[in-house]
């Protein structure tokens, strides 16, 4: 600990993750293309760089937390990207959820520059990011995993080696397909129960002591007022955006097509989140599936 870590992408997740590294004694050099996100980290003691290139010229250990594949391509291989100035022997850890083939491509490009790239997408949500309670799913060589684990341990409670580069993404895409299905299922169940006259807090309590219990019902309930400190109780602000969930479900559908795995509920979940994204829900937390279904039911 104490070493300098570069951090690119300081949004809902990355901001908390970078802050935890500062708390645990690292010097941080950060970059985000939204000035407000950078300012918050600067106030917490981070040094601000003018580009990913500048980050890479100042440290050989970098974490990135970006929305989607195209942002990762730009941050790594763009004209002022990390790989334009990366130091030999650097470890590059990408925690974004992206297409596994893009992770593999980034690993190849990094290796040409003498650096090692691992994919390390996360599960847990913004509260787990804040509390250093994330689960990291890591794809990469064994020695790079061991080195990455030292820094990921400071932001998470589970750091799991999945196999070669891209397998972290594979695990993450599977998890999020199940999460989307369970969130829609929890939302339609809660809405039905409320229409039957049940108090939502009581219904949630019963589900959570019964066989319908899941993370979406217990930890991240989509009905406003059932839980405190979750996006549903804050007008679906913050959290995990519906557009990002739609992206992840698209990655799962690509993977299902490539492997010929049948995923009927994953496919339906993708379409429901696509409609939400195109109907004004893009920036709301993905638990707004409840609000979306409630609006349909009230028409
Ligand atoms: P976000 O949109 O809140 O944050 C992304 C950040 O990246 C933003 O600050 C944005 O300005 C920055 N960015 C975009 N393009 C950039 C560029 N070219 N250079 C520098 N910065 C750039 O997203 P998030 O919720 O923090 O999610 C990040 C990733 O983690 C996504 O892949 C998401 O699917 C995944 N994820 C999110 C959650 C969650 O609960 N929010 C949970 C698990 C995984």
C-alpha cells in the first residue's frame, strides 16, 4: 500500500472505488471527462490528470471504471489513451462491464506495449462500492491476478479468479442477466400484491422469509419506501442505470447467440429494459422496472 494508483472513470461506482483507495493509503491520479466527478475526488486528495495518457505516464497501476465497450476502446487505444504512454510492466485493471472480446482485444494491445491487462468487472451496486464490499470477477494470467487482488481487496470483499482474459466478463454477464430477470420478477410480484391490497413492506417481509426471496426483493427492493438508502426510495436516482442494464442484457444476448444457449427469459428481460430505456427511463436506476409496470397497470 501507499503506491500511486491511476483511476479513470469516476461515476456512480468509480468515485466510491477511488475514494476507498485513498482511504487505504494510496495516492491517486485520476481522470474523468466530466469535470464535476473529478472535482469531488480532488477535494478528497486525488491528483487530477488531463487525459488517460497522462495518468499512464505517471503510474504503472491503473484501474478503469467506464460505462461500455466504446468508452474502454477510447480510454485505452484513443489518441490520448492509456496505451499511448503506458510504461512497460504496467498492470491495467478494467472493472467496466463490456464485451469479453473487447477485453481480449485490450489485453492483446496492452501486451504489445509490454503491459498486462485484466478484466475485473464487479457486482454489488453503489452501496457495496461505497462500503468496499464489491465482488470482483477477474480474467487474466495467474500472476497478474495475484497482483490485481492486492488492490482489488481494498475495494471489495470477494475477488474471484475466473480464468483467462474475458472470463470475468462472462461471469458478470451471466450474473446480470439473472439480476435483470429477478428485478422484473420482483417488480411484477410486488405490484400484483399491492393491487391485491397487501402492504408492500409486509409483502417484502414475507417474500424474504419465503422461497421467492432474492437480492432484488431483500437488498434492493424496487418499491419506494420498503427499504431505506436504496435508489427506489430516492426517486430511482443514482444506482445502476436502466441504459447500462440494457447494455449488459445485450451482451448476454450476443453471448447466447454465439454459443447457441437458449435464454428465453434473458431475451424478454432485454426487450423490457430496451423499451424502458427508449421511454424515458434510461437514466433511472434499473429498479424503476417497478414504476414502469405500475404505470402500465394504471392505464
Ligand atoms: P457511470 O455512468 O455512473 O460512470 C461512468 C463514468 O465514466 C462517468 O463519470 C463518465 O463521465 C466516465 N467516462 C465516460 N467516458 C469516459 C472517457 N472517455 N474518459 C474518461 N471518463 C469517461 O457508470 P457506473 O454506474 O459507475 O458504471 C460503470 C461500469 O460498472 C459500467 O460498465 C456498469 O455496467 C458497471 N457496473 C455498475 C454498477 C452500478 O450499480 N452502478 C454495478 C456493477 C457494475
